[in-house]
C-alpha cells in the first residue's frame, strides 16, 4: 500500500522499485511519479499480476491507453486494447475495440488486466460480462477502480466504486472467487487529493493567481507530511480505490 521506493541503476539507466522487484524503465517511472500515491498503488498491483502470469500466457490489457504496463508483461503474449475514442495521448494499442464488444473468441485470454477503466463505461456490468467471456475457464481478471478522484476524461466519467459494489458487479458477471482489497491508506488518499487540487482548482483572470500559486506550494508541503502518516491507518476504509482479482470458474 505504500508508495514506490526507487533506486536508480546508473549503469543500465533503469529504475528498480522496492527491493526484490524487477527494474522498470524511465518512462514507466515518470508515469507513476505523476500521481505517486494513486499510480504507485496501481503499479504495485499490476507488478504482482505480472509476476503471477506464467511465461507465454495470453494477456489482454483492456482500456490500455498508451499501454504503460506493457513492459511488465514482456514474458507473456500481451495485447493492448482500447477504443477509438480514447483520450490518451500516444495511444499504443494492438486491438481497437470497445470494452463491451471485443472481437475475439470465447476464452481467448489467460489473463485480463483492466486498470482504472470501469468508471469510464456507462454499463459496467456489460463490460465485466465481456471480460468474463474472453477469459478462459480458470483465467484471472486483475482490475482496479477509483473511490476518491476528481472528475476526469469527461464526458465519459460515470462512477466511483466501493468494495461491496465492485464485489457485487464481479460476482453478478459470473466471477468466482472474487477478492477485493483497498489500494492504499486514508492518509495517502488525502495526500494525493491535495496534490490533485493544485491543478483541479484551475486558473482564472481574477487577480487571484498569486494566491493560487501559494496555495499550490502549501498543498505540496502538506501532502508530503500527511503521506508520512500512512502507517497509522489501521482500517483502510478511505482508499483512493480498490484492486480486485477475480477468476472465471
């Protein structure tokens, strides 16, 4: 649940995350660092998924955007999928399709990855049934969703999810078993939201520009202090979001 600790290997130019983790590229490091607590928790989960994925397994990354996690599945047969209206810059997909109508046969993949996509689809149950369909029996879905985040990628921003809500949707789609976990603690949630506010508050020609810049600086300082309180959270009932693993029986 903690943010990623990094050590740079100057000889290789790659960055290694916390001890025992495989090195990651500089572009992926920068991607995670842009939203450190949010993407850090997602990175940890995706890295775990990659480690649990057998060599040569067929992996679908649904809603992949510019496929930042592609390198983590270099040992697998990885397919990035996103729709034609993706708002991501530099989209790097292998298959263009809507998440609820993927043109592959039943059981086409051993693993499905779906990170921070479900809030952007108007019919999440339909998408989850499609992900269930493209998984082979016994295959595993790795999925993350938000609970606390500002509006983004409008107009396609429809939902936020509780642990019970995500469990219900996955179970209704036919997955069993389902394991849902909070991605982080309440303090890093507040810290990340404070960092987000720096840009979320916007800018205007109203004479308050200097005060906004001062507020952004203050929020940066406070966020660092708040994040350090993370180990105090014993309940984890206010995470940025949830991660779930779910299998097709």
